């Protein structure tokens, strides 16, 4: 039953030799990796307005200059990262660049920052997508957490089906959003230019001074800039997922990055300009993008296409993290800083364990913060700008060391990227610190500590398993113990197997009923006169403790090096029949695996 459900949900297994066919071309890569960056247009300008609105009309006038600054920042970072993806076609992004050029500690910080950012990307994107849905259908507002959790599960299942299949599923919503957003910007700006667009609801309230506004300080402007900086979070995604592209992977990734940056800059700047020109302010019950769509298109079909495509791309922006988080986790796991299970390719040639882990962490955040975008945004962007700065700094050192034609020009490009993103990192960390960014500033060092702890464990395991200084193999004295629960045909099958093994053999029965002469002891002598049966009393009705005490006793008193415990267990036909039995052998396996000098052999027999 479980196997059938697995095939229905994620499909049939794909052989390893098909890996190259599962990789992405430019259009598919844009659908998978650009959703995160492009979707930030839906909440980036709004987050800026949330801060500027505190200063009233004077603050709102700063929207356009800030949008221009962020658009310029997008182009600077994208230009720098185009060099990174071409030079590092193996992928890994900031983690690999920092590891190769800056050393272990900076690479750990970059890895922790990116992993944190990917989890936040899923939570923020899904929460923003649900906000777009509840703006169009307010009656769903009270169910936003449940809707968000369901969306994460759906995106997880699609990603478990494979990279190429997720590109096919998500291509239509991504390209629909691009078209409708460009239409919103072009039509809206034309209508403003022609004088046919009235102001949206909410702007008169600002003009009338209905509130006591805060003074417009440099700190307030920097806070707004930091909130809008979340728009850049998706740019790193392409650098981490270069291996997902078809050959030449580096060049294809660079083309996708350039196209994505151009679309993002145009859409972000155009939306911000339109919001500035019509006097949009953030409302509790309706997003800024919804207000603009309602104003430009009316509440007709195109408006609802805008809202649904916005909701979909915001939810699908999580797909970028589902493409990159598992890959980055696999990189770090191969280096020994995360559990090795994260390097395993699943049935559909994706890192299934990383996908499932990301979904679980994101769901936890959505539930913890009530699915509110504004509550999650302060945690955002610190991680990604940390990774930006380390990556571009590492690239500067890379060009200096490697040299080659044009290395000075390339080093200058990456140097500018490092300086700009470093300044933005400081601004984001300072302005958002008390609003929640302190959580990320604490989590990143804790993750770095966890990486080093995991690596110490793997180093210890390697030192214990190495053949260096190993001695020659010598024969061991082994005692085979057959655990006997009662006299039945299954016991006889276990007895046959015990006789087939070399070494000493005996049977053990743990008497939990308190009988001085148990029935199994009487029947044993009739069926097996040669192999002794040892009865261990258990006055507290437990099985593991008496068995472990007996094993330790025979090893010490009789000089056995190893004790092999044979656990007979019958196999039933269906899953529900399995629920009717107590599975004592399973619990004994769990206990005995921690006892030194014990080998556990689970012998299954069919009824």
C-alpha cells in the first residue's frame, strides 16, 4: 500500500543514466530558479511602503529613489554573480567560493546563512502568496496558516517528482506572472501619463494627515531600504543550482541570471513607480499589488489573473529553495558538515531528504509566526547578504590568485559587488536587529557550531575505521544464542538455523510469567536433547535487561569474544495484521545494538 501511494505521489524511479536528461534548458531554468527573485516584486515595494508610511507623505516620496537604488543593486549583484557561475560550473555558490578562497570558517558562515535564507524564503513566499489569495477572497483570511502548510506540502511533492517535472509544472504560472506584471506596469504608466488613472483608496487618508507621523530620519529611510533589500534574495539561487542546467551549465546559468535580473529590475522599478505616482499605501486587508491591479484593470478577469498568478508565483518562489537547499546541503554533507543522508539521490534523481527537511522547517516557521509576511520579513535578507558579501570577496581573491586575461576587470566587478553587498548587510542587520533579525544573527553561529560538531564526529569515525596501524585478523570465539519465546514451528526453524552455524550454540528463554517450571522448558527436552536451553527469570516482566546481563556474564566468565543473538520473527501478509503483534524482536534489536560485542541476527519466517 505504501509503495503504491509513493508511486502515485512522486512517480516511478528514474535510472541514474537518465540524470543528464533531467537537467534544465534556459526556459526551464528560468521557471525553476527565477520564481523566488521575480516573486519579490509582489512584496518588496509593499515592505518599503510599510516603513515609509510611518513618516506620512514625506516618507512616501522616498519610494522612487529607494526603488532606483535597489534596481541598481540588483544589476550590480547579478553582474558579479554571472562571473561566479561561469567560473564555478560545479555549483555550490557562496559556500564553495568561500571554501576555496577564504577558508573553512567563512564557508561555514556562508553555508549557514544560505540554509537559513532558503528556509525563510519558503516561509515568506508562501505567506505572501496566501496573502494575495486572501486579498481577493477575504473570507479565507482566518485559514491562512492551514493554506500555507498545504501549499508547502504540494510544492514539496512536486519537487520530489524531479527537477525537470517541476519545471514543466511551474513554467505556466511563472511566465503568466511575468506577462501580467509587465502589462500592469506598461498599462498603468500609460494611463498615468494620459491622465486616466485616479488615486487608490487609502491615499487621501495620508494627504489629510489622519495620523501622527514619525519624523523622516536617515534611520527610517535605511530601514525601508533594508526591507526592500529582500528583493535580491533569489539571485544567489542560480549560483547554487548550476549543476541543474544542461551543458554548458555555467554559460546557461549565466544567461538565466542575466535575463532574471533584467526582468526583476524592470518589474520592481515599474511597480514602485506606479505605486508612487498613484499614491498607494499598504492596507491590512489588501496588498499593494492588489490595489494597483484593481486600479489599473478594475475587478475584472485580468485583475483575478494578476492575483492568482501573483499567489502562484509567490508560492512557487518556494520552489527555488526546494531546488537549492537540497543541493547546498549535499555539498556540505559531502564535506562532512551535515549528515551524509543528505547526499543520497532519491528515486527521481533529486535529494529527497533535503527536500523533506526543508518542508518541515518551513512549515514550523509558518505555524510559529501565524503565516504573517510582516512578521517574517525582519528575519529575511540578513543571511543572503552575508552570503553575497562572502561570495564576492572570495571571487576577488580568486581572480588575484588565478590571474589570466582580464582578471583585473573581473576582480573590480566582484570587488564592487562585495563592497555594495557588505554595506547593505550592515544596514539590514542594524535596522532590522530589534525587529527580529537578531534571531538570524544567533541562528547562524549556532549552525556553524553544529557543522563543526558534525565534522568532528565524522573525523572521529574515520580515525577509528582507518586501516592504518590495524592488526592482522584473528579468529574470535563466538557464542550463538537462539532466543526462544515458546515452543512452536517457528522455534524449530530457528533451531535448524542455529545448528547450521559454526561455534557454540545454546538457546535462551526469558520467563516473564514467574513459573518455576515453564512449559517451554519441558517441551524443549522432548524436541532438542543436545542444545541446552537457559531460562532467565524476569520478575519485572522485561526482556532486554535479563538478556543483556546474561550476555555480559558469559562473555566475562566463559571468555567469548562475540555473542550472536538470533531473533526469530514471523512475517504476516498485510500491514494491518502486523499491527496485531507486539514486535518484541524489534525492540530487542534496538536495545542490543548498543551492547558491545553483540551481533544481532533477525531471522524471519513466513507463516
